[in-house]
C-alpha cells in the first residue's frame, strides 16, 4: 500500500454514496431489424444531479421499499437486498413514467382502467395492497452495478436493473423530474450523443455500449439470469486533451488515476508527454522517451525513485537520446545514486552510460549482462550484476526507499523487475505492459521462462502486497493479480490456438500457422507476431503437445 506521505495531493473523504436503483425498460426493436430499444427520458434542467441528461427511470431507495416485500413476487435466488432494489425501481418507473410492473395474484395483467386509477404521487405499495396487486419484482434482473465517481458531491450506489416493458402500457412523463420519454436503440442514442443532440452521462453511455451487443430482450434477460451484475464500476476521472474524461476499471488509465489520486480528485493529466517529467508520487516520477511506435506504444518509460533527501535511482534510462537523458538528470537535480536496467533491449539500456557520464558522482549501472543469445543491438554489460532477491536502498533525512530485485527471464534472458517495498509498487519493465502483450523473441526470449516468471511475479504481488504495476510502456496498471492472471491466460489461450494450427497444417510453415493462430490480429502485425509464434512452437514441442513432421 502506498505510504500516505508519498501522495502528491492532500486527500479528502469522498461523499458517502446513497442507495438508489435504476431500471432499463426494454422492448424488441420495431421495424424488422434485430435489436432492442430502451426507454429513456430527459431529466429536468434544474435537477441537482445530471440536469438535462437523458437517463433511465430511477431514484433513491426509500424505507418503504424494504417494507413492501410482502406484496412483491420474487425469484428463489433474489435475496432481500435485490428485492428491495427491484421494488424501488418499480416504484420509480411508476412515479416518473406511469409504467407499472405488477400483476394480480392469479397472474392477470393490470388493466388500463386499474392503472389509470392509481395515483402516481401517493404511496404505491398501499395502493397495490388495496387492489390485490403484486409487484413483479421477479421480472426485474440486475444488469450492472455503478457507484458514482469519488470526485462528485452527490454520489449514488445504484444497481442498473432490466425488465421487459409491460404489454399495453405507454410511458407518460411526470413533467416535473422527467420529460420527453422516448424509445431508442442503444446505438442510435450513442450516435445522437456524439452529434451533441442527446446528452448522457458516463454510466449511461457505457451501459448503452454494452446493451448494443444484444439482438433481443430475451438475450439480455438470459445474460442477467445469474443474479449477479455483468459488471460493477466506480469510475475515475482525469484530464485528457484539456478536458475531463471518465474511465472504468478495465480502461488503460484507471490504475494510474487510482495511484495518483486515490480519493478521486481530478488532478492528474493523462496526456503523454516526452518533454517533461510526470510526477506519480512524491518519490516516483516518470519520464517517457520520444520513441513512440508500434513496438513501444507512447514511448519507453524511464522512472526516478527517491527524493531530494535520499537521492534517486533511475530505472531504464531508455534509448541513447541526449535530450531524454538530460531531462532524467535534471529531474533528479543531478543526484542519481544508482542506475538500473530491467533488460538490455535498445529502448531501455543505451541511455545508461550517457546518464552516468552526466552525474558528478558516477552512479553504478546495475542489471544483468546480456546473454550470448541477445541480438547485437542488445549487448549490455553492467558495472555490477544484481542478485535475485537483492535489495537496493536509498536513505536520507529519515526517508527510506527499498527496491527488491526479482529475476524474470522470458521477454529477454537478462530481464528483471523491481519491487518498491515500502509502497507496494512493481516496476515490470517489458514483462507486463499496459495495453498490449510483450513480444517473446527467441533465442533470447523463451516462452516457458516467460510464463514461469509471471507466476513468480504473481507470488511477489501477494508477498509484498503490491497494488500497482509501473510498466515500461503505457500507464500505471491497477489490480496486479488480475493483470498478471489475464496475461497468463492470454498466453495459454494463444498456445492452444498454435497447437490447433500445427495440427491443422502439420506440414505448414510459420506463415501458414500465423494466419490461423493470430487470426484475431491484423495481418500487418503478423511479421512481429511470428516472433512470439516461434516461442510458442518451441515451448509446444518441448512439452510434446505437438510435433512437426521430420
């Protein structure tokens, strides 16, 4: 866990989320084309939350909702909390739009005259009891669960529920909170939002993006039959291109926002800059080299660990780029005590000697020497080799920063990672990236070693309570256990496709197999994919999973 003393910004307690419920009323699309339509309304321009936005009906959960279980039908797997949420959603859809999900005890639908006799501004449960109506909570399913962003003054803890629109009923807005009810296909709502004529807030947009994949209401309800939300999210915000942007947990910048601003304040700029350092913590600064491209993404990340009292350790000085190296030196005030290269590839290690030359005290260059299998451009000899498990310590002025070395061969034979022990951070070099998988290029790269090293990193995350991964390419990653497990799963799934390709074309070449095993990758990327394909083939043959004819 990051030490509070290392956070860049004073923290404040986010507002406590209020329990609420939202319901998406669905119908199959009209006009013959498959798809669904969802009922949306426009909020009042004076509303305290999301004024003027197009939303799904819903609102806060009342105490009376929990007291109406006796008149609500429910499924065996629908617990009390879910039942209360469904009742609240039914009540809100009735109050706001005059739509009632209810039936008589014998299963009969609510007649038009009965519906018209109900008062929308009087307690719904009492009116239903008096008429013998049962709330159809068993027909309301949970789709997602959203918690309002931490930076907002009004926050809600809200399930997004789904239900089929009752036959024969028609929405009529209350004209106080909601206006202009409209049936709209998710894709059309998104297009209108992009055009500026249908304003929606972030959770609504992301929900519609996922709903657009379904071709019928039955398909949606079937997907939601498991009683658990298909996704849960508490978004985070940051600045990008001068404007606020929101991100869910699986979005690439999410982990970085969680590291820099745990309380959710919008204080971090996500734009990639190679011309200036980017502070992540008081003791961690990132400088990205100006070598962006297909293989390097936005560029190679160099990191400075330390502070003015302890001096600094530089991780991966990057390519031999004079301006980048000088920026590293200046960002550290010239006080670089140690230089560590995670491996010897030409976008990571060549800047080490020029950086050392700039420093008055000539810090040692540490790492592992390149193996004989390394390509010529990746030859590297450190001043001293690092031992697995060794600790590098910066101390001064009462501060301490400890980096533990972990050997992780696979991407390169001399690859290593570093754990910043006091703050639970992992500097992963190229072993774990944000936004792509690393290339494993034989003979220096080895797929079995790479997968084994993933297991080593997973164990290290548990042992050192690592919360964030700082990769050599891309933003900071959160949820390290999930990130590493996903990488391993991806590699094993790819391996299974390679085995299938080898079995389908036993006399095939690498060109034959790449188009089968990497059919989900654009053909322009196949020349690079063939490097990792060879690593997979070598591992597969070593394990005896498939064999090429001799």
